[in-house]
C-alpha cells in the first residue's frame, strides 16, 4: 500500500541580519540588505535593528525590534519563539559572542560576523560588503527612487548630538548670509541632543538671519513629510545628514572630527559636497567659496534651470 500522507513542510528559508545602531548606522546598512536579497534570492530577509528606524527598512524585508521580545532570546538567552527559524544569520556587533552562542543553540550554524567599525580609509558600506564577500554597490543605486516636488527651501541642521562634531556657527552664519539664499526659506532643525547650541553666544546672531524657521524634535516621519522636498540640505556628520541624503536631497556636510572616507553618506558624489575640516588646513574662506560654487549648481538643478 502506498503511503499518501503529505510530506512534512520544510522550514522557510529566512536570512537574519542583526545590526543595532543609530540612525546613520542603520541607513548605511540598508545597501547590505539589498545585496543579501540578491545573493539569497529565495530567502526572506529579516532585519533586526532599532525600533525607531523601522520605517526605513524596505517593504520587501521583515523588521524585528532588537530591544523587543523577539530579540530577547538572542541577547539574554532562553527559548526562542516558534517563528524565529532562520537558515543563516549575519551579525554586525562589536562583541557578538553571546549572540553567536544563542544562534547556534537555536540550530543556526551558518553565522557570519563583522565588527561594525570600518578600518581607516574604508567606507562602512564597502567594509560590510567586503567582509561578507559581496560586491560593493554603486552609491547612485542606493537611494530609493522617490518623486520630489522641489520647494524653495534650504534645510539646515546645525547640530550633531554633541559639540565635537559641529562646525562653528559663525561659519554657517556667513554661509547663510549669501545672496544665493535670498529667495529661499530656511528651515533649521534641532533634536533633543542639540540643546547645547542654544547656549552659545553665536546662536543669537545665527538666528537673526532672515526667513528662518526653527523646528525642534520632529520624528523621522515628520521630517520626511515636511522637509524631504527641500532644494538643499546643509549639516554636520549626523544621522539627520544621512537621512537627508537618503531622501534624495542634495547635501553639503561638514566633517569636523570624524573621517568622511569611513562615514560619509553613501550617495552619488554629484549630489553631495563633503567638507573635511579636521586638519583645518583649508582656510575657511576657501571652503566657503567652494561651498557657494557647488550650491549654485545644486540650486540650479533643483529648480530645473
């Protein structure tokens, strides 16, 4: 007699990427998700990261909160939930030992790990791809296609979560007083960690620039809704700068203490100007002249001139 009972279903092919991190770290990890989707074409991609940035994850990938119950078994041990079956895992952590141990206890033997900090001279996106044996994508392919109706607005974020990463407010003031800005509204955003700027003596002068609107403590969704149609973004090395570049806005970004070869937004170089001011070798007058020249190009392109 032939046994007609159905064969047991094999578990789904699922690929887990574990990458806790801040806003900029998360955005710079998104190209890796796309590359792994291509490598594992028949696998469901699952990204485990910080809940605040879940809206950035592509719709074709599943998201799990690294700090939620679904991640508890990874970091604290214990039994995993029944829906946590994975064929492989990519772990991007400074110290992955506990996570590796718990993944293997759960029966996931195919585990690859990588330190989240790239070595000097290597960009994080390149580092992640090279470390996992993948071809590095072109930066111009990493920005999602979004239709944009360009507003006559310049978005400025003068903070970066701490003074050490911020360009002098006097430099921004000199820049924003250029006649190039006369026909544009200026939207200045501040986050919870940028309060130190309000205590600076230069803040009052900075705020006396005409057409200024200060926006504080907006969520990412609110920033996307209200400012993603800006003609230009100006800021420091920060998560918000990465978010602006990822939104497709031409960007001018100051790097005061961090290395842009490692941490700059992964975007088309024709749509960004990176100012490396760490050595103070370039006179600020020269830097401003360079910025104003590129701004002219950016703004002409934004207005279709």
